[in-house]
């Protein structure tokens, strides 16, 4: 199974925000620049993540974005379910749909895939991952990583 770029960059945005000190704001532009994705695409991603509570969007002159809850409470499988259209095939126009077992097998495979992701939190992906911190935070102007 391959995730859409929407979900992929959504997870990457969360990972980046999880490397920041708790409560620290960043910007959509900064996240987009770090990963080399268009700002417009990242706006849509962050909007979806904020609608589902994974990101807190702070308005105003000193606003920005940050994690909406601690990384230990953000379950990767839940994020994927909120972001990803999990239907692998469209059987509506298929002549064998009434007797096809492939769609059952594919649905079971998707359930297993996402269930495995339920075993991981955002904190599991980020905490004590010093190489990740160095890669992400050295890209930020004025950041120092010990």
C-alpha cells in the first residue's frame, strides 16, 4: 500500500512539530520549506490536521502552528485514518463485484496495515531520535542542536 503525498506530508509535518520544544510555534511556510513542498499544498494538509485536533493553529500577528496534543497521544494509525482515503479499489462499475472476493482481501489487508500503525505514536517516531533532530533542526535558521 502506498500513502498519498497528502498523508505522507501530514505525517512529516507532525514529526517536524514534535521535534520542537513543547508549545513552540512554527509556520506553514517553514514546514513546507523544510520538506520542499508547495505552501498551498501544506496549507490544505495543516487545515485537515487542525480540523482533527492534531495541530493547533494560532491566529494573529504572533500566530503559527504547533502540535494540538502531546506526541504520546497522537497515534500514527489514527492520523492515517483521518488523512487517507483507505479504499484501494473502486468496485462500483465492476461486473464481478457481486461475487468478487478480492475486495474483501484488500479491505482486510488495509485493516491490518493501519492496525500495525496503531502500535506507534508520534513520540515513538521522534523521542530520542537524535539523528532526526539534527536533520530537521539544522535546517531552521538560528537553530542549534546539541
